[in-house]
C-alpha cells in the first residue's frame, strides 16, 4: 500500500471550501471508486484552520498512475486554481509494524 498525504494551504477558509466542493461535486467519491483506491479522506488540523490534509491511499503505483491519467486530475487542478491553494506532499509505503503492535490499542 502507498499513502500520499497532501497538505492544501490557502487563506480565508479556501482550503476547507475546496475540500467541501470536492465532496459536494462528487469528485472525491468518484476517486474513492477508482480501482486500487483504499482511502481518500480530508481532515483539518485543530491548530491550523487554513490547512486541509488529504490522506490518499492506493494498492500500488499502477493504481496511482491510472488515477493521475484520469480526467479527474484536470478537475482537481481547476479547483486548486479556483481556491488558490498551495500544496506539500509526503509519501509513505506501508510495512509491518512489528513490535510497535504492543502500543496500538484496538
């Protein structure tokens, strides 16, 4: 599994408005239904109302590549421009948590 975290930063509540439009327009739901998508979910940090975090998880790189080639990417780019958002990203590849399991409360 590959997870990409994207931090959308804006001003005057634009990052949240972007996430709300992604949900209301159905784009987010269509992404969730793409083959290989495991998670596509927005969050907002309690200490930063001008940032929205997207957690975007995929089964593998081929699924990400297909998503990047989809028509939805143009829609995403248009909305990012509309809300004048700037982004930073981090990429994580899942591995077994091993001995850390003892610290996870289920």
